[in-house]
C-alpha cells in the first residue's frame, strides 16, 4: 500500500456545483478524506476566457496538492473543457475531468441517438461534449445550449423560485421541439436543478448527471492504483475551502448536504 493512499481526494469547482460530485464521492467512498475548493470569489467561470479559467484551475490544483491529496477531480465542466490536458501535464497525481464520464453515460442511455447538452457559455463554446460524442457516434443528432443563469440560480438558492421556472422554460424549449431522448447536464450545478429540468423537458428524457459517473471513475482509479484509504474510518474527515466569503457557501452547502458545513477562506 503506497503512503499516498492515506491522502485525500481533492475536488475543485467554481462554486457550490461541485458539491454534487462531493456528495456522490462521499456516498460511494465513505472511508476517503475529501478536500473541496470552491472558487466563489471568481465564479462564474462560464463567461471567462479559457486562458483565465486555466490559470485559476492551476492555482487551485497547486493549493490542493499542498493539502496532501492523491487525486484531483476538476468538478467543473468549464474548467475541464478549458484545459484538462494542461492540468494533467502540470501534476504528478491523477487529474480527472467530468466531460468524458458524462459522454459515456449519455451514449449508454440514448435509444434514438438524439442527445441534448446544456452547460455554461465556456463549455458550450468549446464544443467538448459535441466532439467527444461524435468521435464515438458520428450519426448522433446533437443540440446544445448555454444556460448561464442556471448557475446563478443555484448559487443564490433560487432553484424553487418562479424565476427559475421561467428561465428553464425559455432555455429548454428547443430541446423539447427537437425531440431529444437524453440530456447531458453539462455543468455540476445543474443536478441541483434536476427536478425542475426534468419537469420542463418531460419524463421521456433521461438526464445524465456526470457527478455520479465521475465518482465511479475515481473509485476505479483508486482500485487500480491501490490508493484506497486503508483506514476504515467512519468519519474520515472533510474540509471545505472557498476563495470568497464562506457564509453563503456554508448556508447552501449545509442545506444541500444536510449536515453542518464549515468553510475556510483562502486568498489565492
């Protein structure tokens, strides 16, 4: 068992969206320590240039490595699309993104080859999902759309508001008209709106949550590299860091995870 097995899993995101990945990882790997970083002072990432997003992500990965992590999950589709290969080249530990696992799940789910993708402006602009889907199946019918307001609705705890319903109807109308059978939630904030999204697109559309897929991929890598934490702790320890004020993050995270969350501010 390598000494690094005792280290934590690191997660980075632009805000609270990556908590969907945290939730899946803590459920699937209950004995693993997890360190989470939400870049709340600089979110949203979607409208920012790729070069800037890459710089932010590299700063956070460097911080996570200083906190003794054995693997990093880039739980942000925008950051994944902006430079996953760059992060891997700059790191000596595994760095995973959320796009490929989501693509694999969508390909498994689609019955008629009609797939929709929603994401931030940066993710949609990169065409990362579309390119990955077409590499696997060139015959797919793919429709994509940026849904930037979804991130702000989640970050401001407005998912159940009338405004959220209006925004969802406007954003998702093209997908209903196109008759998709599978919709990739191409931003880790979006599973927090899954109920509203499902209601809007209808029960015949399968939603793909990349958070669940990436958790299974992390489990596979830990098994392959013998990196599972050998200490079978009931409470392995979770730490949360943010670049902005901790208070809003703590409120949203505590509500979402149904446990008291304490976050610490780090100035990068």
